[in-house]
C-alpha cells in the first residue's frame, strides 16, 4: 500500500486510483495515519531542500548573504509575529550586535571563509540565546550554522575531488584508451556540474587559463583527446571490418561473395564514420570484381563439363554470387541464364 | 515565500499543515501554494485560544475543499479529510526527527543526492532527473524509492 501512497504524493495516480484511495482514506483510519506520516516526511524533505535552495541561491543573486539575512529578519519580525518588547539597553544592544555579527558572518561565508563565518555566527548565537525575545533569531542562526557547516564540508570535499582530478589529468593514464578518456570526461563533467552551484574558482576560471586552473579547460582538452581516439578507433574499425569480411566470406576457393557484399552494404548503411563510408564502397567494388573473376573461371570450367554436371555445379555456386554486379554485368543473372541455356 | 520557519513551535505546525495538505491534494506544487495561502491567512490573526495546530488545519481544510471544488476532483475528500485530521492529532513532528533527517541527508550517496536534489531542491520531474543522471525513468524512480526508504530507516534508527 505504501507504494500507492508514495505515488499519490508524487501525483502519479490515475483518476480511478485517486478515487479509490480517497474512498479508502475516508474509511480506514490506519491508512490515513500512514498517509499523513508519509506526507510529513515529504514535508520535512521539502523544507530541508528549500533551506538549501535559499542559502545557496540568494547570495548569488543579490551579491551578498546579508541581503538574505535582512530579508529573513524582516519576515521574522513582520510575519511570524515575534513582538520585540522593550527590554532595556542590554537587549537593544545585543539585538543590534546580533544583527552586525550575522551580517559579517554572511559576508565571510560569501567569501567562502567558513571558519570566520562560523565563529561570527557562534558569537551571534551566544548573544541571542541570552534573551527570550531573541529566540527566533537564535533558531534561525542555529539553522544557518548547520548550513554553513555543511557548506564548509561540501567545499572541502569539492577541493579534494578537484585536486585528485588534476593529479589524474597530469598522470594522463586515462588517455591510453578511448574508454579511459570517456570515463575521465564523464567524471570531470559530473564534477563540473556539482561544483558550479558552489561557485568554486575552477568552475569560474576561463578555459584559456589552462586545464589545472579551469575545469572547462580540462574538459576541452580531454574532449579533444576523446575525439581523436574515436576517430582512430573508427579508422581501425574499417580495417577490422575488412579483415573480418575476408576471414568470414572470402577465403580462397570457398568465397561467398553474396555474404561479403551484404556485410559491406550493412556497414555502409549503418556506420557513422565518414572515412568508413568513403572507403567501404571501394571495398564493395573489389568484392564484385573478384566475383566477376571467379564467375569467369567458373564459366570456363562449366564448358569443360557435361551439361548435367555443368548445371549441377552452377546451381551449387549460384548462392555465392547472389547480388553480384561488376561494371554492367549482373553476375547472378548471367549464371541463371547459363543454367537455363544448359538445360535446353 | 513566507518564512515562518524561524520559530520552532511554528515550524512544527507549519510542517504538519504542509503534510495535512499534501496528504489531501496529492500535488506538490498545489500543496505548497495552499500552504502559503493558509500561512498568509493565519498571519492576519484570528486565533484566540485553544489548539493552534487544529486552528491552522481548519483553515487548511477550507482551502483544500475550495481547491477540490475548483479542480472538480475528489468529491470523496470531505470524509478523507476527517480521517486525516484525526491522524494529524496523533502524528507528531518532533524537532529530533528534523535533526535526524538533516544528518541522514548528509550521508546520501552521490546518485542518491543527485536524485533527491533534482526532486526536492530543483523540483524537477522524474523524467528530467532521469535524463540528467543518464538513467531510465523507471530506474530513477526506483532510486528515489530506495533513497526515501533508506532515509526513513536512517531517521528511525537515530530516533531509537
């Protein structure tokens, strides 16, 4: 049943399922409890991620974390309805000081100076916790401190990941195989995607600054390496295809020209390699040329045989020449005609 | 966005009202809109005495029914809402649960984190998240389910 409830909160139920679930919720208190627990956990998740959204994005848009704090403070005072009671000079002083400290803390966090940011927020929290009237601010600062702590560890992890990637790039072992480069590229792109929202220096640096300063620069180089490896693999692909066709269909004495032609035609139709597409028609023509030579020899051999024997030999050989043409000669048609002629 | 999240007591009420609405309307965006409407209405005053959470849920109930009429959905909702209201009185949102969730979220795997951020932070549909992480929609939904289950177990473990 849990699955239906989760699909419900994800808005994935059909109309019939919705009607059925609504009916059951009205009838089954346990199901209603389960639904509410799932919705509670979803609400908590939404809040947790909404907090991340706010702490990450507002500073980038406004150019300062202080703006967020100012807005949060205004909301705190205006909407939540915490009434600031006149409580003497100490309260006024501490309130003003909390405001200053949190603004300074926000500026430090904006500069990615998390140690200083944390220290300033802790001072602010200490002051706010002295007064009942500032408990709302204290709760807010505690939440911000948790966010700063998480950002600090995210940045530390990001720096370690970036350094490891740079070291791997320097060793360049990844570039030995196409798959190695592909794997490196995909990890570099994932890192770029993960680090960009954090505003880290290597995600903002111009690619011209080089692969050890700019992740985009590093990706540019690895991408060029990948394209080169791909092109090379495709070239080898054509050679490999030719060797395979020779081995499978064109062994001397038992050539299956029809099979070789079909294999080349499929390659021409499906390959995305420009070079392969250019070279394969030549290889196809070569097969037809060889088929023409083989047919010529077969024709001569048939002339030395009795009619019945010649018909048998040509009928046996016919499947190997299906679809073969050289210049204007339709080899398959010629063989069929020869068979008919011998039958007469 | 109304940030009533600053006051710990209000925070609990806000979460429960959000849960109550989401459990009724089954659409995240609609639930968030309705939550904002409820909080806005509550901020204009009107509460005199008694159970503040129940008062908020009453505002929410009216909004949900209004929404259901507007969208012509779920005529059966009134009875379901009564059951959900009863459940809301039993189900709690302790601060410890919120804190436990915060810890558990910090330990997500890279893929799990990407899926959860896509879903809850960037509010993307599963199809878009699937494309971003290079998996099928079914596989992405399976990851989402697994992460939710793992988070639930992690939270329960921390609370016991």
